[in-house]
C-alpha cells in the first residue's frame, strides 16, 4: 500500500463515498512531495486497492504484511477498517509479522526469513476490535486508541508502542513533540551533519515512527 496515513487528513476515509478522502489525500501528498499528483492517478492506485477490498474479495485469503512502526500500523488499521465494512463474504485475514530483531523493517529480513514469516502468518481473530483503531485514530480519540491497545495487548503487544509514539508526537507546553525533539537533539550534537546523516540517525533512534525521508525533511523545514 503506497500511502502514509499517519500524516495528513484522513477523517473522510470513514465515509461510504471515498471521493472527498481521495481529494484530501491528493492535496496533502502533492504538497508533501512537491509534485502535482492527479486525483485520477491516486484513485487508480490507492482507490483501486480500496475498491477491491470493499467489493471484490469474496471467499478470499488476505495476507497483510505490515511492520510494527506507526507508519505501517496506521495503514494497517485503515485496511482492517475497510475489510470490516466490505460487502464481501467469507474473507479470511492473516497477518505476517516481522522478526523480533527487526520489527520495523521487512527489508532487513533475508529471503529465508521472509518465507519463514509467511509460513508463520497468524489468522486475525479480533478483526472487529482491531478495525476500531482506525476510526479512533481518525477522530483523534486518544483514549479510545489506548483502551483498544490494552484490550488487544496479549495478542498484539506491538500496538501500544506505536500508539504511544503517535501520542508523543503531539506538541505540549514542555515539548515540540517527540520527533521534533529528537531532531533538535541530533542537530545540536551534530550541527554540521548533512540531511542524509540526520535522517539515518533519526531512523536509528526513532524507528518506531517508520518515517520516510520526505516526512523527516518536512519536519526539519517547518520546525527547525
């Protein structure tokens, strides 16, 4: 899934008609990437996936490959929400989990490890509860997110760290938010560092966010 739903407007995804959601995302992503993304291309790529989930997965086995960082988890919650709202029948959903040593990177897995991860895919039994993470996220219901994470902790212990990272990124009177605070610390300790070096160090310290280079660059440009 080529999206970054941890950033930008997402509330319109809760509507049955996703047209406004597509418009909101095109506007946001065009600004983020400094490119002119057309609604047609977005609808074809992302909307095509959403439409398939909503209407074309009867009697299907869906295997979800999502890492445990916030970037991937936000996308995962959206997909699970769409599955529960689907008009299709007899859909079985499986989750493939990354290895414990690399929870935020399937890219760090060998081919054999990826095969093993697939072989150990887990059936999703609490899909209705998991799916409720998405409307809670969209509606900025932080307490709802925390409550769901605690309910699901025994099966999905990675939810709370991702949700805590989400909560920590919001500014307070004492902090500009965890990602910005970390970037400030990196800049202070290495004032001559290139963006590539800053991004690499940020990813090492804050892999829980799963941010790409454009997201980190935007944070640097807007806040530092």
